[in-house]
């Protein structure tokens, strides 16, 4: 009996040997954690059932990666572009997450073409390298700018993400690739949790999508999104996250279209969390009835900007800031004592962290909690004003988070979408 220690009379084999030619005196048998049958000295173990540990994951998501030309100028160096110094202040918030998902709003400029800014964007491929260096595991790519550089831009973007080892969803290089969600597998406590990521956009600013490649950019269709989320669960996804490029620019309040679609998704029971983009300002974070297992669905209507050239100098003041969203995913372990199997993974809560871009300080991205006294180019009163705007926009539907989440295990496995 493994792990069981008997102390006492040994009998025939003299297993403990002898001391000075004498057998050790008999001792009454005792067994820790077991009892002895009355008719035989054979111990019968009764180990207590052990509850398996819960799997706990922190998923971080952020708003629009929108590199206007001034942002690119801040990143310029002798070797091309270095985005690490812009994004670096937020490294502790990103690299410590179990899974980190960004929103790459713009395409990568095709080979042989120069980067460009508004209104027809094209980012240098080094932007993707900078996102990977910071710790992002993947990005949604469906936006109103997805085809700013045409089909060549779509392929250049996904090729760059592949090269950097990042996942991607929302645009595709084939119908087969479009049909698949982006999957991330996380191994924890002897259990694998699979997170599926989907994405779609309201449109492409009137820019044409190649007629023979309608699958190259996924457009919002409620029934289609529910079907995709349902199929992802049927194929083994434990959690389904959906990034949506929707709403009205510079408007904090969600539109009726946003609210109606969010309710449809929640009622389907197929989506755990909706992550919103496009408005360039923070929008409310709410918990809706419905969701998987009837336990509700979280929706962040808009995370605002992550990095951009927008602030009160050009636009509405809220554009200077955004939300870093942290979602808690819990997969309960089995409990033999209660006769329960391992439970399904669920998003059990979310928090938001106000972030901002210091435009005059070289477009550095900061958590406002990290700079209460400001920076060399952003004074404390501006920090306080931006913090107040973000708190007002996010609302009271979810709490504010002021410290980074910590990963519970190794980085995720990015499952490539086959082409």
C-alpha cells in the first residue's frame, strides 16, 4: 500500500533485523490514516478525497492600436522603427497576463511601399514586432481600416503576425482561414483550457473588399457570429471571446445598435465576453443577463485608444485615454468528495484599468495609476482630469483595477489557423 507506514511486530521474515541478537519487542499495530480490520492485521486505507485545484486565468485586452504618422515619427530610429520605448511603460501590465489580446486597427504596409497614416493607414511591420516584444499573444484585425492597403495589405498584416508568432482573427487569406477562430491553449494543473477568439467589423469605410475574396474581412452579422461561437464551443473551446469594431466615433454612450447586438449575443449563451473597439473613447463595461450557462455575459462596449496621436489638442478629450481590460477566467476543478466533475470555464469577472497616451512625451503609453504625479510632459492635473473622464465613461458596472494581474502558468500555445 503506497504511502502507508506500519510500525510493530514483524514476524517471520524479521524485516527490521535484530539488535544484539534479540528481536525487537512486539508493539501494537498502528496505521496513520487507516484502520485495521478486526479479523486480520491487513490495513485498509481510507484516503480522504482530494479536490482538484481550480484553473484561474487572467486575460488582458486593449483598445485601438492606431499609429498615426506622428506616432511613427516617435518610433523612428536609425534601424527603422522601435516601438518598445512607446509601449514599454505598460510592459508589466501585459507581459504578466496569462493571455493578452490587442486590436491592430490598421494593416501592415505591403513590401515595397512606405508606411502611411490617416486616412489610408499602413504600418511598418516593426509595429507587430513591438507588440510581440511587449507580450501580446494575438490581435483582432477586423476594422474599418482593414483594407486600406487592399488585398496586399491584408496578406502583409497576417504574414507579419505569423512571423512574430502572434495569433490573429477578423481578416483572412482564404475562406478556410476565415472559417476558423483563433485558438489559444493554456496548460494549467494538468488541464488544458482552450480560448477561442473571434472578430468582426461594421464596415471598411467604403473601401472595396475584393469581390472574389468576400471572406478577407469578417463583417458583423449577429446570426453568423452566434453560429461561429457555437461551432467553436462544439469543437472544444472552453471560452469564446469576441472583438467587435462597432459604435460611433468619439461617442461615449453605446449606440442602440451596439446594445441590441450585445443583447442578442448574450441571449445566445455562446459568447463569454465582448471586447469593443472603434469609438476611440472609453465606453461602459457591463454584465448582461444570459451568457454561457445562464451566468451572464460581460461586454466592454469600447476600450478607446491604446496608442494613437489623439488627445484634447485635436479631438474630444477622452481620445487621450483608454481601458486595459482584465477578465478572470475560472475553470473549477473536480471535487470527488462532492461527486462533481471538473466544471466548465467561465469569465467570472472583469476589471478595467485607465491608460493614457502622453502625446507630447513621445507617445508613451502609461497606466494612469502608475503616474499620479504626471510625467515630464503631462502634469498631475492632466492625469487627474483624464482619470476622471475614464472613470465616468467606464461606469460602475465593473471595478477599476490598479495593479497588474499575474499569470498562473506558462504562455499560451497559439494554434495556427490553417489556410
